């Protein structure tokens, strides 16, 4: 009876791993977006313009782009058990040091280092899911991890806003730094790069997780960079993911300022109002993973299960963002923003799944390239948004640009995103 209970207890250990991935992604995005809640304080104390604040935010993307692709290679080379905890500890220290920054270049330098240290995060997530989950469960597992992105604002926005309002921005940065370090210790203790080496995995589970032959042979085969950089579906995926990244950086870094300046809310109210669109985004993102896996199970087609989910949801998001540019009421803005973020976040599990479907042997490296495109968006979106706000005095142009970029990604996916087609670099 005891052995049977132990098998039941450990037969779903892969979902414990997925839960740990969810938690560190939650921490990761609270850490990177916390600075958005101190826009007013930093502008008042250091006399930053919106353009200068945008440059500070963009410094993260510059550091991020330098290590995402290389971080994917590190993950494939050394494994997520080592690389991910080292990254989490490093970025946690960078966040804490923001609490003692004293000027423009100090913030720029620390945000740059934060971007570098967070670079391996998404490649590590993709590689872990690739090794631990079978194809029919990967989008759901990815959606569990990725749903932490909107939930980081649902949970983090009120907490961060209250910390800043009651204790000041320096204490806020120092207070949130410890969580990532604790996770790093737990991950190293309970995770193994190969599920077969983990004592908590049952015999029944060992038979079918992490047993993809193409994945198992990758340790002895070199990375085919030409394949990763020239496969049409991966190129289209990366181009569309740039638009997704632009939306994500815009939303996580500038929405608090939008509600503060355009709707006259105080900081604590902003923290609570932001929970609404981000909670809707979390629900839509999770639904996207479930729908994508259901379609894959029914059809076996990545084009149907991934591509169609991506372009259809991004089309609806683009419509919402364009309409948001012409909306001035708080209620209308909340509705359109919630739907825009919801449909915009919905295809993220499908974006990640493409890297596993197409580049199984080197999903970490492939995801690193994809995340580099998000990093480029992280450089452009913050500073361009700040410049547009300084230029126009409002957010209308910023929302219209966001809608236009999202619409362009729809056309890219419709015409060029065909992951089921065979592709040879020979």
C-alpha cells in the first residue's frame, strides 16, 4: 500500500517542475517590471523626462538581447539545473542594487546588468518543458509557466505599489530581491536535467516523459545554427514574437504611467486597477495553451494548433489596441485594455511550442533566438513610447503604433508561418 501511494504521489512530478517554472517566472517579471511603479518618484527626485526614463527602461532590453541567444546555448550546453539558478541569483542582486542607485547612469547600468542576468530565463523554461513533458502536454505546461507573466502584475502591482507608497522606492527594490535566491536553492535541490535521473519520478512516468529520440541525441550533435536562423517558420515566429514583445514591454513598463497621467489615479489605485487587465490576460493565456494542445491532439498539425491560434488572437488584440487609442473614459479603457492584453497574451504558449515542434534537438538555443527578438522590442518599445508621450502629451500615438505592429505580425503568420513543412539547409 505504501509503495502504491508513493507511486501515486510521484506519478505527476513533471507538474511539480511546471509549478516551479511558474513561480520563478512570476518572480522574474515582478523583478523586471517593479521600476514601472516608481516613475513618478524617480522623475521628481532626479528630474528625468519621459524620454530619459524610457532610456533607463530600454537598457534592460539591450542587456537582455546580448545574452538571450547565448543563454540558450548555455542552457543546452550545461543544463537548466545549473544555469537557471545562477541567473536567478544574479538578477536578484541586480534588483536589490537598484535600491541604492543615485542617478541616470546608475539606473542605466543596473538595468543593463538586469537584462543580461535574466537572458537565460525563457530558454531555460523552454528546454525544461521540452525535456520533461510529452508533445501533447507542452503548450499547457508552457501556459502554466507563462501565465505567471500577467499574474506577476495581478500579484505584484498592489504589493509593489504599497511598498513604494508606504516605505519608499529604495526599500521596495531591496525587499523583493530575496525571493529569487530562495527559488534557486529549491530548484537545484529538486530538479534534474534528465527526468530519468530524478528520484521523485515514478517508473510509469519515466517511460514517457523526456523520451523523445531527437531530444535524447542532442548531447552528441552540434547546434545547426543555419537551420535555426533560416527555417521560414522560425523566422516568421520570431518576427511575430517581436510584435508580441513590443506589447509586453509597453504593457509592463508604461501602463502604470498611463493610468497615473491620463486618468489621474493615485499610485495605490493604479496597483489595484491594473489587476483587472492582467487577470484577464492570465485567463486568456492559459486558455491559449489548452486550446493549442487540444488542437494538436486532434489534428497533429502545428499549423492548425499553433499558427492559427497566433494570428487569430493577435488580430483581435490589434483591433482592441487601435480602439484604445480613441478611448478617453476609464471604464472603456479598462475594457479594451483587458481584451487587448488578453488576446495579445493568448498565443504565447504557441510561440514557445513552435521552437519545440520545429527545433526539438536544440529548443533552448531556438528559444534563445526567439527571445532575442523580444529583447529587441524591449530596447525599442520603452524609449519610443517615452518619446511619443513627450512629443504628443498623451498615449494615443503609442497605442496606434502598438496596434499597427500587432497587425503586421498577423500577416506574417498567415503567409509565412508553416511549421509542418519540411525544411532543409542543404
